[in-house]
C-alpha cells in the first residue's frame, strides 16, 4: 500500500508539472527515477517481498544500485532505438522529404479535385472527411496535412456554401485516427502488442477505423449543418489578428509526384504475409527504398547538389524524431518501470480483480483517462507512451486480448486531442483560417466524442 501511495503522489506531481508545459521527457524521466529510488528504499525496509526489480528482464546489474538506475535507461534506450525508434524516425524522415520536394502538395491537390464535381455542401463536407482520413495514411503529420488541405480542400468547401468554421473544424479532425505503418503511435502499439505493424494495421485497425471514419463523417454532416444554421453569419467571421495566409507550394513538382508518398504503403501492402508472403518488408526498409526512388526521380529534374542538399532533410527529421518522440517513449517506459517496481501495478490488478469489473469496463476507464489527459495536455503521446507498456500485464491477468485494451488507448489519443484548443493542429488550422481555437473545438467536440464511443463499441464487438 505504501508503494501505491508513493506512486500516486509522484503521478500527481508529474501531471501538475506537465500541465505547466515543461518538457514531458524530462518530467517522466524524473518521475521514473524517483519511483525506482522509492522501490529500492522500500526493499531495504523489507516492504517488497519480491525485491526491487529496477532493471528490465535479462539485463545484468552493474554491481552498484546507484548505477543500475541509469543502466535501466540505457538498456531501454538501446532496445527501442534499434526497433521502434528506427521505424518512427524513417517514417517521419520520408514524410518530411515528400513535403520538401512538393510531392505531398501535389497529392493533396489531386485528392481534393473530385470534391469539385458535387454541389451539395454538407455531403461534400462528409466526403471530405473520408478523403482526408485516407490522405492521413500517407501524410502522417497532423499539422502538415491540415495545412495542405487548408489550401486545397478548404476553398472548395467554402465556395460550395459550407461555413469557414465548419470547413476548418473538418480539416482539423481528418488526422484524428492515428492509423497505418507511418504512424509512430500505431507502430509502438503494435510492438507492445507483440505483432508486426501490418498485422496490427490490417487485422485490427482497419476494421475499427472504417466504422469510426463513417461515423465521424456522418456526425460532421449533422453537427456542422446544425451549428451553421444556429450561428448564421458568425460562422464566417474571421479574426484578422490571428489569420495567417498559406499557399500551396508544390515546388514545381510534376503531376506524377503525387504517387511518391504512396510508395511505402503500397510496398508494405504487397510484400507481407497477406499478399506475397515469400517476401516480407518492414517499415524502415520500405521507407529507405521509397526514399531512394524519390532521390532518383529528383536527379532527373535538378542538379545533384540541389538534390542532396534537400535530401539531408530526411536525416534531419530523423534526428528531431529521436529528440522528441523516441526520448518520450523511453521516458514513458522508465516511468512505467517505476510503477511496476513499487508494486503499484500488482496492487491495482489484484484490487480490480476483487471488484469483479469486466474487461470492457476496464477498457472504458483506461480510455477515459487517456482521453482526458489528451485534452488537458493537448497531446496524447505522453500518457499513452507512459501507460502502454503496462497493458500486456493487465491483459494477461484478466485473461483478455492485449489489443482489447491497447488499441482503444492508442486510437483515443488522436480522437481526444482534437477537442483541445492547445493542440498543435487546432492552433495551426485556427491561425490559418482566422478562427478562435475555442470556437473551433466547439465544432469538433461532438464528432470526436461520437467517434470515441463508436470506436470502443466496435472494438468490443470485433474482439
């Protein structure tokens, strides 16, 4: 019980510091080290029957417990960097390179063109969400995709008669489902679940994602139409003080460049156990193949010096992802390791068993916690990366599939964060359209809440 109290106090401290917008990595590292130190002190006092397990399984002690704290960090770092780390960094690097050479802009322009055929504004609005969600599979940056759609899809919607608020709200939400092999959170969830990325994507994410996408599109149709009628002319007001104009910059790229962002996903769909099983590609390999193809294409258009200068952006982004996402994953795992070492997780599992709660109830509680954290923090990565490593033990103890708990956690982070006025994509869209972020999240709250409910129900039904 002492371990639980210590963990609760440390968790509250961590949350309070995170709310002050300090870097999550350092906060979680600090919280994890405090918990590990507490576990050692509890062990010395004879309060931990099984001893203080502060190192990952299979990792040998340095011989001095003070150094073991940092051995824990280095062992987690080395294992994650070679696996999920390389995967996330290569995917982000390729996405950035596609933007730099104009391929993402060309693709965004062409996927928006079919919308111009239709004349019913709110039908087009609903269809736009589906198209945007599809584009998110190829352009995994929420803010990056939103900015592309603000100069391609946004004018089409407004011209058809959809209010500026409705069009902006839709664009802010198109990347709410973190799906596919280019998503860092999805890749991490797959690794925690003990399966390859494409299996997680095809067998689990796609069935749930299709249902949620349709539900959110329908909710956008009715929600935005209702608010447009209710708000009237107010829905088209622009705050010039925050408005920022953006233009579509395709860098002079030819039409066929629009296919380049699709290459990794096509390769991963074809070369796996579902299609051509004799050849298996992993995500980093697919990204490097695609990067090489794009480089060759660029060499036909530009001088070698120009091409290689731009190509360094691929590796620059890999470094940025290490500094932001990978370190956050390691910090989250260290914090989770601290919770385990103090005996908190075992205590919670036993306590929950005595309550007799079904697995579905636990899933709802976990999703609610992650969702609230995402709204408050403006990001779902910190709470998800901190608590995702605990899910397999929870699932095993309750005799349920890890996916039943893990996938709703992972998908809820994206759905919930768009209801926060401080989320990067909401701030970016609000600034580009000249709309107050709080007015924007008023329009996103209903579709995203509905999406959360549908996501949980679909997960329960399919699992």
